[in-house]
C-alpha cells in the first residue's frame, strides 16, 4: 500500500475516534447541545475528508495516465459545510452553532496533527 493510502486510513481512523468521543460526550455529559454540534460538524468534516481523499486518488490516477484531470470537488465540500450550518441554525435548540463550526474544522486539525506526528517519527 502506498504511503498516501496508509495516511488516508490513519486519518479516517482518527476521525472515527473523535466521532465516538463526541457521541459519548453527547450521551453522558450535561453539554449534549455542544457535543451534538461537534458531532454534526465532524460528520460533515469526515465526509469532506473522504471526498477530498477520493478526488485526490482520482486526480493522481488521471495524471499518471496522462489524461485530463478533473477538479478536487471544492463546490461539493462547501455545499456540505453550508448544509451543516443551515441545519444548525434551523435547529439551534439542538445544535450549538459554534460547535458545528469547530466540528467542520476537525478534519483539517486531524490532517495537521497526523502530519506533525508522522514527520516526528520520520
């Protein structure tokens, strides 16, 4: 398996751990609104991470075959984030809006932390 494939699997695993942590926080703490906001944002962030990794795989495959490469799906990832914010604003009594915004950024934090940890090991 390529280095990129291992990195992708590692990042998705970290995102699953965070999702499990948010579910536990929503179920067992009095701050369920905050944890549900984090959960909503992180689910959309995880979906965006998956889309980005899939598009990068397709992009590199197209470049390797010297074909025309398609885009990286920026519009679909923005649409997912906008949908999460709209849901959070519509159901503000269930989801904490700031927590949704923080949740939307979790995949980028995971990518940066994974990069730092991997470079430290190397």
